[in-house]
């Protein structure tokens, strides 16, 4: 099942500018150190389970658990139940070099990611200026270093601390600009 949430505006590119499966890694490592398969064909790419991939989030019996990804300022691995995404489960994709980052071409727009500060970040700096992140980005970065097991329960001590850090850095809410550097153990863009 190919699932993704993409919220972005990108410049138009010609067919020759579109990435291909060869432009993508075969494995993604997220900021918590978890590894995921990354399978690409001519139609696009998807997250796949490997032997060491953490299990997807628990779903109610009528829903199917799985994996997907989000692509905005950062590309992140997401857990889901059918079409419901779990924010506390998402972690940004980590990298050591540009070739560790996915290049997305299954949508009408191309989404290129490059390695900056150890994270795969959108290469479109016009839409995603380096010095600006939103509250949504801050939550992703603040969850980033934590193992998923520590953040799945909404009232856990780690969730409360992460919320406090984001509220401190982002007084204008989820869509507002946040002060950098982010506080606490949050990853930095």
C-alpha cells in the first residue's frame, strides 16, 4: 500500500529532471535509529518493513496498521492505521550524506531532499527557508531523538516535556514561526 501525506508547493520540472528509483536509497534510518526499507519503482517509492523495523502502531481490530511517510520541510517515517496518521509515531529521516535522502517523484511535483544537519530536509529553500520552522516541524524535531515506545502514550512524561518545549519555542501555534535553536533535547534544523 503506497501512502504519503505531502503538503508542499514545488517548482515545475521537466520529465528529464524527475528522479528515478536509482536516485533513491534502499533503506532509510530515522532520527531514533530505526531502519526501514525504501522500495522504489517507476511509479514511486514506499516504506517497507525490514527485520529490524519497529512494529507499526497498534490499531483497533477494524483498522490495518502500516507505514507511510510525510514530506514537507522534512521527510519523516509515519505509522498509521488505515488512513489515520500518528503524530507521536513519526520521526524525521536521518542522514550522513545527500544520497541517504529520498527523492520523491510519484506526485505531480518532485520533492527533493538533501542532508542538512543530519536530517533529510527539503531542497526547496524558497518554500522552506533554512532559518524558519513551524510548530508542526518543531514537534517532529522534538519527538525525533526519543524511542517510539517512550512517546506513544499521550500523557507520558516525555510527551508532556516535548509539548512544553514546543510551546516555549512556538508561541504562535502549529503554523506559526518558532524560535531557534529549539529547547531541550529537540533536534535542530
